[in-house]
C-alpha cells in the first residue's frame, strides 16, 4: 500500500496500519484476525481495507462460521490469499 488515502467519513488523512479484525457472522463473533493490513483515519479512526484484504478475510474465517457461537473464538494471523490456495 503506497497511495495517499482520504477518509470517506471525515475527509482527514489516513495512514497504513496493521489492525486486529473481529469477524462477525450474524450476531456471533466467530474469529479475531491479527495483523490485518489496513488504512486507519488519523482523526476519526475509521478503517478501510483493500478489496484483496477483504477477500482474504472471508477465506480465513470461512470455516469458523460453521463452528457457531458455542465454540471458543479463535485468533488467527492474517495471511495473503495465495498462501491459502497453495
């Protein structure tokens, strides 16, 4: 990520950051993904994920959705989609 981004919410500058991403399915928290690359607004804190990152997040937590809310919430590291497909 090397572009300059402006926040869609408050129009302030955004900076690249690694964040923890809670993944919800309906009303259940099904996974926490660590070190997710994102853009974070320096003023309001709004986060933006590149489309490839959003796709990767869906792949990472796909199996966790099947576990439901009665299973302990897993924590998993972020890894690019290509590593999941190999």
